[in-house]
C-alpha cells in the first residue's frame, strides 16, 4: 500500500519523477547509499517525531543527527522519536521506507537546511527498496515542507 501511495503521489504531482525499485534492501543509510551510488549525506532520511500531541516529520541528510540544542530551541521540547510500531500507523510507510510523500495522515513536514548542500538527494519512496532522485528544493515544495536548522551538520 505504501509504495503504491507514493507512486500515486508522484503520478499526480510530479509525473516526471520515477520511483526506483532495487532488488536489495535500502532500509539503512549505508545500504541506500551503496544501492544508489551516492554518498551517505545524499540519502534524505525522514525522521518521525512527537512534539506535544503532534507528529512531525523531519527530512535530513543521511549522515546527520539531530542536534538536541537546536531542536529544543525550535520546538521548545526534547526530540522524541516515534516508537517502531507507531511509524507505519502514522505515515503508512514501513521503517526504512519512510518519506514525506504519499502519507496516510497529514503531518507537518520539515526539511533540514543541511540538505541544500546537494543538487540531488535520494529519499525513500514508501518501501525498504524504493527511492526517488530529486532536488532538495523540489522535495520540500512537493511535500509542503518548511526549512529548519536542526541537524549537527
């Protein structure tokens, strides 16, 4: 269902973008970077977090971690990742395939400014072996994401 919702999203909003499906898993940053022939930084990983009663998604570089100080300054709370079992219920995507496209529920989406270091990034596409190649700016536009600075890069 998840992969199909992402394909439907791109068919409607950006038909020029093709979902790439590989034979092997790309569920981790290292696997995705190797599978797509890019640096780990170019993997656009999507983190699902709880801020108060709201679930938010933050897309950042694959080689970055959340900077707790920056996160707390932005959201006035500590970063709390969703539990493994909550991720798919909230996004419709399995862990390792989470992306800001084709979500089952509407969530506020943010892109970390560190992604702007690249002309092209590779976010997952709703499955542990699927992704797209896209510019960070276009990814943010298509997902209605706001730009923030919360990574350690």
